[in-house]
């Protein structure tokens, strides 16, 4: 720019950014690109350059040839001759679009981490406080049933225990959903390990989880959801009924998807309440599969849930 701010040089980068050719720009005032609400920006910088500053910087908006706006960072420098006299100015403008996009992505990532931290804290509180208390209440009520009480009272207590079981299952589902964050986190492998870790609090030990086959790449999403839910329910059953000291969860994926949960507890014995097991059987039948549970008193229980891999 000349000292009176007329454009005397317009390079190819400026033509690419703003769409004006050099012939269209030469001789025009340098702030012709500025929208009305940004027209005074050079008036704030130029006096400082005239007073001796080497350069001035600001961010602002400029209008392209097609009428669209682009945000730019602007550096204006004084050009002086060997004697130090001002002979003009140079102005360099760089497109801020990509930088702003990166900044927005980083801000969104930070916000997402903060939300995930809150969700994780809520999930821990639900697991460590709410589920533990509900589970303890259910165990206490089951102890009442085994005492010498009237039949109608015992039936009512069993109904309450069933309600507590359902509530615990719903809270576990909520905890699992909270733990996934805004997006469903990861593989079936990671989800099962997480379910097993969450179950350790009520089991009193950490279940062992085993995998065989292309668990993450070959398991359809719909079946994966069932596998996670069945594992959660199976471990819940072990915690409530088995009195086990150890438990193994094995997921095998081939032509069939087989989920096996084996504990070393007191065995299945006589099944008086079947709502949880019926749910597992219904899930298997809905996918064209099968469900079995077997075990002898004092020798543990083996649960097998099997469905076709492609569904």
C-alpha cells in the first residue's frame, strides 16, 4: 500500500483467498475488503506504525469477490526507505477458517471429556452406593423369606425382591450407558471386560473373561448388544444366587456365537423364580438360538447362550 493506503501490489495468494484479480484491485483503498462493521480497523493500527511501531496485528472479517465473508488474521507493517522515511505499508492476511475449525474441535473435545468425567463419576456413585445398598436390601429380604413367616408375607417379600432385582438391572444398564460416553465406546471385548469389572463389586471377586475368535470384527451389532446384556444378567444371577468364589465368562465367535458363564457356587438347585432366566432364553430364541443352564448342587452352574453368528 502507498502511504495513503492505496493498493499497489496484490499477489497470487491474495487473489486465491479473495477472488479479485490484481487488475481489479490496484489503486483501490486497502480497506475495500472490510465489511462496514470492520471498516475502522486500519485506523487503529496505522497511527502506531506512523509513530514508529514495526507491525500491528488484529483478527477480522473480509469480504470475498463472491460476497462471502472469511475470517482472517492481519499483519500490517511499515515500509521505510534507508533514511527511515515511511514509503508505504504491507498487509498480510491469512485465512483463519482452518484454525478456527481446529479450535472448535479442541473445545468440543474438552467439553466431551468434562461430560464424560461427570458421567463416569455418576456411574461410580450409582454402582458403589445405590446398587450395593439395593443388593444388600435384597439379600436381607431373602433371609426373611427363609425364616418361619406366613406364606402371604413370604410371597410379598419375594415380589419386592423381584422388583429390587429389576431395579438393579435397570441401574446397571444406566451405569453401562453412562460409561460409554456420548458415543458407544468401543468393542464388545472392552464392553464385556467393563461389565465384569462392574460386577466384581457385588460378587466379591473379579470374574475372568475369555475370548475366542473374531470377537470384534465378526460380531454383528445387534447380537453384540444381546451378548453384553446376557453377560450382565448372568453375572447378576451369580451374585444373587450362586455363593461362588470364582466365575469364568467365555465368548466364542465362529459360525455360532456362544457365551458361556461358569461359576463354582452351590449349583442351580431348584429354580423358584425364573424371570431372569426366561429373559435370557427369550433373547436367544429371538435370534434363532438356544439357552441352557445346568449344574448339580454344590458343584457350580454352567450357563450357555448360543445364537447364529449371522443374523
